[in-house]
């Protein structure tokens, strides 16, 4: 008997009819069998663009290069919930906002032992929001992968299961759950799905991954609706502070496509719209135009991000929310939107982190109030230096562009206070993304001066060019000063 290695998606609870899972306008064949539904479309042959290129340049017939892709989805009802198993390119038939994000991740956390992780995917939602994928050659722990438990959101893990585990030898969990175990027959598939949803609903992960809930997914439907309404308001008003475009795929994929195209559900032809390789929120605003003012909580899922592939028409698309990284405050709590899911920062964890930094903040300083309410960072740094024993090293200011250090022309600090022997780093705003960048800058410059004598000497030369004495910084450099 033939078998499949299933990739399983859990469908959101409000879906009561399996046909709601699929994109509108898709002409599907289907067959129903008890708690199972099969949806599929007829295959069509396509001629890839590169085949036409060969024909034009080598006079080769394109017929041998025609290809086709099969698309089918099995839907099964388990414990009152629908679960979908796409086959071939069946994923392209599904309307992805209808899936339960992080289903596979939570299931995997409850199955994979802490020391048997082989790969992790993380997202750090801040100003320079980063996606990271790491792979180990042997089973490793989150600590050995270098996860930052204060900042990173875990988006996926791959690992080995205990011997004799009912779900097989290994699994990969993100939004979907991918199993290496071959499954024969529909009843065995249903049984496997039943076990998967049981692990998904378990809280066993808290034993090995207690820090996961420091930044926990919001599951309260009414709160998600309120946060979505809050997002809509900011999108409509083009308030993009701490909001960044962050697609749920790695950028390497765009080289297989024509680029990202934004749509608003107005049925305009996507291939007539401007495509962006690495867009930002201002590109979205420009592309959407006046349609931005029509965005509502009820229609936000119709505002999509599309990756176009004209070669075979197998485009990818996601709701806009899935492609945003945003940190915001709402009702006195800190929330993060990442890859379509809302996360709340645990208040006690937030207070602990806040206290750590507040205990280290020097309240008394003699920095001047900015001369105007809206001022460039570089101009404010220049104001700090006026009538004081301070020197400007901000590379963004015209007068100090030449004061870089190292072959990479890095910035040692924004301002150096000669009398206090203090490095001053300035960052506008008070959001955690801005503060994270501020701390990284301070740590980098402190470490590089200590570790690299040549760079330290270069900095001392800059000080002498400003007219400082030889003893403004001791050689060898002593950070304790």
C-alpha cells in the first residue's frame, strides 16, 4: 500500500465548512468520504520563460520543456477541527489567513526533547528585524544555539523524537507540522492528526521552554480583534513608527520570482502593478495609494503581499499582517506583531527587564534640551558639544565624517567627553528597538577599542587632531578609566 509523508496544517476554529479554506474563484473538484474531503484541480501544462529564451537563442522547440504541477488538498475533521494536508503544489490552493499560525511549532515543542533540536528559526522584531536560521550537526539545546531568551521569538524547530514516538523519528514544526513518518490509508492519517492536535493542546512545553511565554502568543479572540483594529488605525494614518515590512520567506526566494506586489482586493491585475525586490512600508503606501484609507478590520485580509511568478502562474501571497514586524503599546501592555501572530510581553518579565536598565540609568546629566522639537540626531550631537569639553564623532554630521575607525569606517561614539573620559551614544526616541540599537553601538565601540590596538591608536590620533594632549586616553587603553 502506498504512503505519504504528510505536512499538516490546523485550520482556524471559526471555519465550519472545509470549502472556506480555499481561495475564492478557484474551480475545484472534490470528493467527500466520511470525515475526509479531497479537493484538487486539473493539471495544466506550462512553458517556462527560460524555454522561450532557449528557443529564441538556440532554435530549440519548447515542447520538450513543458511542465505541469499537481495540486490537491486532503481535509480531515479531527476533534471538531479541520486539518489540511496539501499534496504537490496544493498549498497554492489554500487561503493562508485561515490556518492556525504556529500550530507546528507548538506541537514540536511538546514532542522534541530540549537537547535534540537540530535546527531553529527565530525572529527578532526590532528596528533591524532579523530572521535567523541555524542548523547543528548533533542534537543541541536552545542555549547552544545562542537563542536570546529576552528578545528572540522562536518561529520553528526541527529535531529528533524519542525512540518509539507515535509521530515518528523526527519532525519540523513552524506554522505547519512536517513528519518524516510514512502514513498508509486514511484512518491511519486521521489517527496521526488526532495525536498531533493532542500534543498541540498540551502545556508540556513549559517544562523545557519556560521562557517561551515571556513573549507569548495572544490567543484571546476579542483581544486579537482589538489589536487588529489598532493596527488598522495606524495603517490608515500611515503611522509606521516601529513597523517594518518583513516577509515570511527568506529574501533568497525573490530571485525565483519577479518581486513583491501589493494588492488591496480591488481585483486589479497584479502584473500591471509595480514589483519591489525589498520593499518598505513607504513602498506599500505608495503602491496602495488611496485604497489605504479604505482599510478596515473586516477587509484587512484582502490587503495582500504577493510574490509573482509569471512563468507558471504559481504565485505566493500572504495577508499584509503576515508580512509586518511591529512593536506597539496597547492598554498599558507591550505587544508585538510578527509573521501574522500577536504576542504579548509578560508584564512581570517586562518589569524585570525595565528594572535592570533603570537601575543603571544616571538621572543627573548636563545634556542640553534640544533647540527645537524636531531635530536631526547629528545636529543635536553637535549641540551637546557647544561650550563644553566635548568632541563630535557622529559620522552623520558633515564636520566629523572623517572621524571613523577601522577599515570598515565604523563610528566610535557620537560624542566624547574629554574631562569625564566618557563615550556618549545618542539615539532619538525611547522605544525598545531604538534602545537595542543604542546598546549594541555602545557595546561594539567599547569592545573594539579594547580588543584592537590599531583601532585604539586611530581613535587617539583623531583626538590629537582635535588638539587633545597625549594623555587624554591612556596607552594601553584602560576601560575602567
